[in-house]
C-alpha cells in the first residue's frame, strides 16, 4: 500500500541516521544505509542511537508490536521532516532500505560525490511485505566456475531486488566446487575443468564462509546443492569405486545430462553421501540442503526411490530440511521436504505428502533461456523467454492442484553451460530477475505488466552506475 502526500524529504549535509541503540544488528543496517548515501553525496551521514535526533533525520527502528509485518515486512513513512522505517525484524529494515534506495534518484548509485545534487525522497507512506517466504535465484557454479567476488556481485543484485535466497549448484558432471575435508579427491581431481575446457576451480571452506557472510549481511540465505545420484561425474573421478555410470569417470567438458550415476546399491555410496552432507551441513547455517535428484537416466525407478528416501534420512539426521528437483516426488517425502518444480506438473504429487513447492517453471523463470532466437548466450530447450514471460504469470494458478498455500516460493535458476563470467550471467538475468522478484514479492492483485515495464526501465541508469550488464528488451520503453 502506498500513499503519497506533501513535499519531499531532502538529504543534506547535516542529515543523520538514528537507530535503535540496543541492537548492534540495526546499527550495522544503519551503517549500510549511511555508506550508500555517503558514496555519491560526500555527506558525513553519522549513525547515532535514537533519542538525540532532531528534524531532518532518518530513523530505523524495530517495533515488536508490528508482528503482522513478519520477518521481512516494513513500514516506511517519509515527510519533509523525517524518514521513518519500522520493521518487526532486522531483515525488514534491510528490505526497506532497498525501497529508500529506489526512491532516491538513480545517481544515489554513483560514486562521484555529487554534493550539490537534489537528494530527495518523495513524501509517502508504505506498508509492504512479501507474498512468498522463499524468493530465490540459483547460480550454477559447476558448468562454469564463478569466483567469490563474482558470487558477491550476484548477491548485490539479489539484495537490490529483495530476494532472500541464493541456491548454489555446487556440483555436476563438469566440476565439484566445494571443499570436503573427508573426501579430498572431490576437489583435488574433480574441480579441474569446466564446460569448454577452462581451468574450473572450487571454493575452500574459507571461501564458502566469505560467501555466507556476504549473503548474511544482506539477509540472503545460501542453499547448497549437491546434485545426486546423477549429475555426479566430477565426484566419481576421485572415487571411481562409487561409479555405476555408462561412461568411465574422467574430466568432462561437454553438456550432455543424465548419463552419470552413483551406484545406489553399494553401502559405500551412502558413506560418501553421509560424509558430504555432514560436512556441508555443518558449514551452512541455513535450514535447507538441496540434493538435486533430477534427470536420472540410468537407474530403475525402484533404485531411484530407495536412494532418495535414504538421502532424505541423512539430510534430516544432520538437522536440515531436504529440497530436491521435482523428480523426488516419486519417493515418499517427509512433510518438511520441499519439491522444486522445473519442467512439468509432477511436482503436484508433493502436496499429498504435505510438502511444499518451490516453483521454477523453465518457460517462465529459467534465466539461461535465450530471450529470442537472436540472443547470443543461453539455451532454448524450454522456450524463448522474454521479459514479459518472466513477469506475467501467477504462481498460484500455474499448476492444477497447487494453490497459494502449497507454494513455499519462487526461484529463478541460471544454468551456466554458455556463461563464462558474471557479466554474461547479468545479461541474461537483467531485467528478468527483477521481474521474477516482483512475482515473488508483490501480491498478484497489485501486479501489472504496464506498470512494471515503465518502472524497470528507470533502473537502467542504476545498472550503468553499478556496472551491471543487462539486455535492452524491445518490450520495454527505454
Ligand atoms: C534441471 O534443470 N535439470 C533441474
């Protein structure tokens, strides 16, 4: 809900930010807003405890009586005198700051110290909270490896659009990308290449901690994925005794899928799976572990189901909730398990187990799909996906038998077969990722393509300042 009234708030040299003094977390959110304002304005923007403020202040406050705002909702009231941001939880303050950012002129993203600029925020009153609890993006760091800094750059984009999950696809046939101490050959032998034959790479535990910390500061959860029992070739190079694949394990730089598999009838396979899930769960603070489970072409249905059910037990044993691609609904799922729809309506079977769904319908939100036949990057096996396709759909009516209540959230995956660096990722993600972010955040009744298309083009100047690559869709009024 937005109400606009009166003259704007002006940020000037003396503007200060006042925060709930008792909370170090709110202070650090205040510091993030201060840093954002200092960079382009050159103003000092002090951050101080509430109680000493005068007119002309920006106030960030937690209010326990605003429980209805949930974990991420916020209320923003801007008058010519003050900016007041209130939330039930710190994450709501962080989301609200992104709104303040978007209400300021695009030059707020510059670094030029534009002291004499008119830094105004329109007078308004907003009460805002997300439609879905899980609003994600996935980055495939296996087909091509992305550095920690590149992952952080993508996290910055997620934060700007109020997404709260980055799902990292950490292993596939082409590369194993995460250090596991009990299985050192995973990275020593399985990380050495990528699609097309480049050098690949992997995250050390310290690298992974760095990514987690960067994400946490932006209230973004990391969901790690180890794809199994197929998409597993990179793991089998160092541990060939676990292989039941059609081809002998060797470094693989192509893009076929479904041909590799763990031997699911061997006990030692489950020792391996236990080692990996135990270590990766211990280094991941979030409650979810994604086990892949997709595109298995070399096992019988019985073998597949038995494997998924055993892995579910292992994931739960280490205190995590399992997420798996929609194929896992062939197995008996626990109600805490989440089925990740991507290609069909088979995920509806999850509802019968009391499980919830994440929706990533490929013809809508697979960001590696080409926009049009002329798009140089990406694939097109699901569809050509223009910006309007990503925006103009309703998760609650997308699948028969699935209602709003059954949906945990929406995620936009990006598979990296054709994407060698984060600039290429951004070209496919922008403006579709902001479109999906709005699908996931904003209630259906107040979403509308005409409004989105005119609002999103105004972000062009921000993307330019931030060095974010994007696609100039002919559907938008640039
Ligand atoms: C998938 O795209 N194979 C989940």
